[in-house]
């Protein structure tokens, strides 16, 4: 299954938000074992951003997120800087096959691309 998070960001903050995701949030999510399928700027306006993560099922998603968002690493780390840039957010959860999730990843920012970004940062 996948969770699609859609964010409406404060005007002019999307590039800063993206850098926070790449440099702080993404490495933290990966350290917690979250499968980040894709993320980035939405194509329809300058204030929208998305994050897509895959989970085995709803129970895993809920448990994983509860632990992650309650952790000192998140709460003392990038949480405040990220949250202050978000005006609104919404979530959609879809049941998809592993093949569909891989196809989605290949059509957006593929999982290997996520690793490439992490390894290419200064």
C-alpha cells in the first residue's frame, strides 16, 4: 500500500522545504526503515509538494508513523523547521501491488534516485 502526502506550503518556501526533506527528513525516514517511493514539487503550482511512502499494510503504516513522529530524532530534529513551512496537508492511502508501486517509483523519483541524492549532497 502507499500513502500520498500532499502539502500546501507557505509562498516562496518550496525550495527550502525540499532541501529540508533531502538533507534531514529523508535520511531520518530511511534510518527508520520507511520506504520512500517518491517526493518533490507538484507540477500544478509553486506551493505544492508531495511525499509517497510504501508500507506492507495499514497496521504497519500506523505503527511506523506513530513511532517515527514521537521519536526524539524527529521531534528534536527537522520537525519544527518543516512544520513551520506547511500551511495545510492531506493524506491519501491506496492499496497497490508491489509492481504498481515500482512503476510509480519509476515514473517519479525512483528509489535508486533517492539514494543518489543522498550520496551526492555535500
